[in-house]
C-alpha cells in the first residue's frame, strides 16, 4: 500500500463553489491548494449551481454525514414557459407552454410548503441497479423511480416578472429544486426550468462566511498558515447540538467506545462530547437512562 501524502489537516471550509464546476472538481482543487491528505464535500451541487459547499478535512470528514442530512436553503431563478431535458438551463428544450397566469401561480405556491412526495429526476446521482440515473438518461434510458418524502419548510416568492420567477426555498435533505420548480409550474398550468441556482445554507452554516476560489488563491499566496485561518473547527458543524464535558475517567471509557453516565445530561438526542481540557472527543447519543454512547470519535 502506498504511503499517504499531504498534510494531516482537520477543519471545515465553507467554499463558495462557482458555476460551471462540478462539486468533485471543486473539491480536488481545494484539496491541492491546502495540500491536504484527506478531504470530502458534503452534498453535491450541480455544475450549473453556485454557493455553499462545505469541505471537510481530516477528522472533520466524520461529521460530513450529519451535514448531508441537514436542511438546506436555496435561491433559485426559474424560466417560465420552457421545459428542458434536465430541468435546468443545461438541458435541451423539450416543451413550450403558454404563459402562466401570475395570480394562479401565486395561489399555487403555498400548496408546496410542508411534507410531500417527490420523484427524483432522471438527471440525478441516484443509483438504479448500480448505475447513476444520469448515466442511464444520457443513454436514452428512462426507468421508474421511487418517490421520496421531503419537507419544504418555507417558500418565498421573491420576484415574478418577465417570464421568470425567483424563489427563496428552505427544504429538507434530498430535495431536488429542479423537480420542485417543474412541479410548481405544472400545478399552475405551465412548465418551467431552473435558470440559476445558488445554495445559501447547509445546516448551521450560512452563506455570509464563504470563501471563493480567488480568495483562497490569495490566501495561499501568503502561505499555508494564512490559508488555514479560513477553516472552522470540526465541532462547528454540530454547534446546534448541546455539549457535555466529561471527567477524566468518563473520557477514558468513551475513547474506548463505551457508554458513560453523565450527570445533568440532556434526556435525548445527539450531543458533542468534550474532555476536561475542552477538546472535542466526538459525538454521542443519549440512551435515555442518563448514559451517553459515543457514535463518532475523533483522533
């Protein structure tokens, strides 16, 4: 087995992914820039989309799953009257529809807030018998997809003019904005596709603190130490969870994967676990009898 190269870096970068670049390509650029040994992103953005793409380095990759499961917020501009093969501006036009009445559209949108079933689009990374759906779609093959339950927490119509509608959407994981836009237009008697898409938040992370590629390149020119200042600690992804501090004996057993009794611990849910020196040991789950079981431990 070859020796691993790169720095054993740990932290989270809030990357502002540019349009025209795949999430994996953006990840590889950032990984090379930081000279990191290990890195991963938390939820793909289409090449057409821009915005928040959390990149986790080193031990922080252990919290990436929690960010994948987190709620998201999107700003989307949709072109009304034209449907495309992919549901966005990268696809070929396949249908033109009459103009949607503004009043009908405004009345329809509130119906999409709350829980609903959504069928993933063919142009998506969902797997079917070992193959990505977009691979089948490019080969001209369409298969039946199982609907998924999603939750639209909030939906604001920001603007509606000149055959475009602009929306601010807060939604659960697994929501395909392209499909949501198509369904909204269809319910109002027309069709549409996504023209522009930007992700504004992922879980506790908001878009105000993003670093674009140009900004990272500028920091890299000042040295790796300056570049590392852009990183957040791994625990930042879990800031909305309560934290518990263990004494030396409890920390010893937790490091070995054993549940421990914690006085005045939360009664349920997930917690951040710290030792007496305020070091993040990992994340745990409250068992309900006053004990906390470690679920992800950091080295």
